[in-house]
DNA sequence: CTGTTAGCGCTTTCAT
DNA sequence: ATGAAAGCGCTAACAG
C-alpha cells in the first residue's frame, strides 16, 4: 500500500462501479438494505470490502440530509479548566447521557477566550448548542445566537432567543445563607469569579465590583439578603473571590481570612469543593466547624456527605440532560430546575 | 417571524443575490476578506445581516474542503461512566487542550456498548480518532480501523494500523508491587474489570479468568511478578475485581476482604481512588497503613499526596495530549509514556 | 478585484 | 427492485 495512505478516499460511486450496480443501489445497501435484493447487496458489500470503503461519507451525508446528528457544547473561556471543575464535569455527563441515548455526537467546541472564538463556533458542524454558564459580556453568546439553531444556556445569562436552564440561585443562596450566618457576627462568602478575567480579590461585599457572571451575581445577592435577614450589613460581610472552583485555592484563601485581624465566624461558599478547602484550613488552624466557624457548600456532591456539610442540593447532571434535550428537541424553553437545602452538621443548630 | 423558524437556512447564494454580487465575492468575504473591495464586503455583510445569515455552512465546507477540523473520541462502552472516572476526565482534558490549541472540535462519539456502536463511529464527521482504553474484543476498534483515518488507542489493545500511547503497565505494576508486598504474607490486589461485562469477583490470582482489558491484564501480570519476587505464589494472592473506578466501591470491597477469614496485610490497587477507598475501610475497621496493611495506588493524583499514598506516577493528561497530537498529526506511532514510582508513607519501610 | 465553471460525495425525487 | 437526473451549499481553479 502507498505509504502516503488515505490519499483519496474511496467513494460510493467507485464501489457501485466495481460491484456493477448503480450508485443508488449501493446507497440503498447502506441506508435501506430492505430495498435491495440480497444478491445486489452482497455484490456491493464485497466491492466495498475489496476497496476498503468505510461507508458513506458523514459530511456529504450531513450536507444532503441537512442535519449533523451532533450537539455542540460551549464550555466557556478556558476549555482545559472545564475538565478540572467537578461541576462542569457532572453537567457534561448529563449532556453526554442524552446524546448517547439518541445517537447524537457531542462536540466540545474549541473555545479558548481568544478573539477567534466566534469563528470557531461558526465553523462547527452541529445541529444545536448547549452553553455552560458564562458571563454577560461573553462574545460567544452572540456567535451562538447568530447560528440560528436551537441553543440553551445553562445558569445564565438569559439571552433573547436562547433557552435557559438553571435554578433560582438567589433564592437558594438566601436559604442556605440563613443557615450559614445563623448566630454569626462576622460572616464571609467564598465566591466564584466575578468576570471572565477571573481576578482574585477580598473585599467587603459593599465594595465589590458588579459580577458579570449571572450565577455568581445571583448567589451574592442571595447571600447579601441572608446577611440582611440576620441583621448584618453587606459592608460587614467579607467576600473572597476565587479564580477557580478548586479545594486547594479555597483552602489558601480561607487560611488568609482566618489569619486576618477580623477572622470570619461563618463562611458560605459557592461549591462543596470550596467548602472542603475551608474545612481543611480550619483544621490546619486548630479550629472546627460549626463551633468556631459555620461552613456551607453548594451542590451536595459526594464530598458534602463525607464532610457532613450543609449545602444546596441540585443536580448538575440532570440540568445538563435538560439542556441537551431542549437543544435537540428544537425547543428553547426557560426551565427552572429544582434545588433544596440539605442541613447537616457544618452549621450551628438553632 | 415565522414561528416554525429555521425552516430553511439562508444560503450564500441568497446573500450574494441580495448584495448584488457574485457568489464568489460573497464567499471571499468570509474566507479571504483581503481579496474583496471594502465596498463589496460591506454590501455582502449588510445583506447577510438583513437575511440573518450566520456564515458558510460547516457541513458544505467540510465536504468541499475534505476535512472537518474535528477529532473523534471514543470513550468505551458506557459514555456516562467516563465522566465519573477521574482518570478518563484527566485524559480528556489533555485531548481537549490540544484540540483547543489547534482550533479543532472534539467530538465525543455516542458509543454505548450496544450493537449499533459501529454505525455511530461510521456516521461521525471527524478527521481522526482517539480511543480510550478498551478490551481486546471491543467491536469499536474494527469500526475505527475501517474508517481509514488516523487513529490512536490509549492504553490498549494494540491494533494493526492504529497508534498506541501508554506506559509499560507491567513494569510499573511490578515496581510498585514490590513496595506494596514488601514484608507482606497475605497480599491482595484491587483490580479494574477484566472484561466489558465488568463483573465483580474475588478469587485467588491463579483462579482468575483472563483479562480482556490489556491495561488490567498487564498490571495483574506485574503484580503477579512482584508477588513472585517476594516469594509468594499467585495462588496465594487474593484479587478483588471492582466494576468501576470509584472510591466507594473499593471501600466496600476492601471492607469485605478485611472481614474475611484471611484478611490481607497488603493491598495493591489500580488507582488512587481505589486506594483511598481501602484506606477508609481500614480506618473503619480500626486498622491503619502501613502497620496493619500496606496500600498502594496508581496515577499520583492529588488524593495520593493528601493521603500519603505510595503510587505510580503517570500523566494521563499528557497522554491524552499525545494521543490527540498523533491523531491530528496524521501519524499513528507507538508511543511509550513515562512513569515512576512515588514512595510515600502508605507502604512499609525497608 | 470579480465572475464562471465544475464538482466535493451523497441521497431525494421520479421514473422504469 | 433498480436507475438517471438533480442539487444539498460551498469553494478551488481558472479566467477576465
């Protein structure tokens, strides 16, 4: 065989010629075998085997048929971080489940945060889009909308013409915040990034710049409300913004807070991973929850059960599945997902 | 707008007509903007905006151009489990990184273990394939090979015509097994599944059916060798086969071993997650490592550092990247990846 | 700088 | 049951 193989792929026409039948008979052999005589089919398959024909070309088929049987997934700025974020991975599992069920491929679009992200969205051959939580100013949203195909955003932002799936983050934050801040005097919040720059910072809630990630914004608003409900002003709440959703970073940030002149006596985090990091920092400082510091997480992941964390339960996996179903079903509905607060031992009893 | 939108997508020809230019001028506007006068380009873009044209159709472009700029990833039988396996997720991160770098999409093929997996491989529009570790008898391998496109298998099996990337699992298992079994009398192995059925079982090594997953097979062979090196026969080594790579399952299995009439005094696992489960089972039984039971993991994940686990270090992420590079580069080389043993406190000192 | 021609590989009519 | 024609939407190649 020619070492510079795959020079030119075999075509259906070549197979048909070799089999001594028309192109259509060859095509039917692959797509509607029942319509072809056993004899003809055998000839076609034999010819295909001889020529090493791997079946009808998927691109040509897509062009003719008008659909790719593939769902596009946009994972936000830095693709590589998505696979390190357990929340994103759960979500992807849900999307993948629905795709597999229906025989759809799932294409992760190569978005990187660079200027050409739009072009990369435009050149992907997919029938619809699922967009993982992003910021209001993410240009990818416009690119997805311009494709005029069914598309669903998870978490936010809400975009005219695109579907939206997610929980009421503000209400959930207020509810879990009530447990976190109960009996506390110096509450703190461990936050996800405010914008795609993912700057880290520590500031009083009232001094914080506006968050461009709707999910972060809503949770902050809910925590603020919870503090207010507890008679504590937003200017008295310390908010520490982490760049990534990772236990190690949260641990370092929490250690900093604990070593500060005004250490918190309650920390409401935005993920169970973050909360796990806080617990480790407490441990390292010789403190414990909830006696010294109440701690809450978010998601009710396995780690929350192990660590006896009070947390917000939601299923990212089923939200991923809902997004996929909506994007594949051609609908673009606003779906409100379920959540609940799971009260465990990391917060103070009444 | 018509509520039954997306009835028929706008085409480049329509845009050209509306702009009063030829189709090629419109095409150049998108692909070689420098070749078009500013005036013509403006007319084309205006027409496109008016008609809501989202850019050249990706399928048509792929057909014409002969490449999809997309890499296919085959994740083994049950797609949904892949996202729950931290090893697979690291690997995917590596693949994704290379794809993003080069502007390639990454399509997860909707393989489920059902009979139509081959068809699903055949109908995906991709330029090459990366196949995550699978079993010798996985029919997906033949389907991938039949596509005659660059393809690389991770871990195994080795397939004629496909590339292979992975470490020398046998040598690594022998090396880490030496530490695990040092000074032990009743060693045990916590194994990955033997076949795609993923049956769980506990048996003496010598009574075990052959493993169809080459990675599992090689590691078992290495552990056997390590036992032999320590003067212990394979019939004296208990092998517990777990269905999934998860700490919870390993914990349950390990608890069973510890409660058996002949509890192990050393356990060599096939992942750090499994080893973490073993440590928890020890803890629950009031035992500790390495005094009562020596424990080793595999991968040197974050959890291995936290738990002071002796383990095999390898980078699944860079192996994923290597697979992607090979599959996209058109090469299909046999690449041997690096590994080393990291000795920590979970095994007995000399 | 712009346009004409041809055809990527396949499948949907519509015959026969 | 099989086949001929037409064209999905686009762009390389070559004029002009």
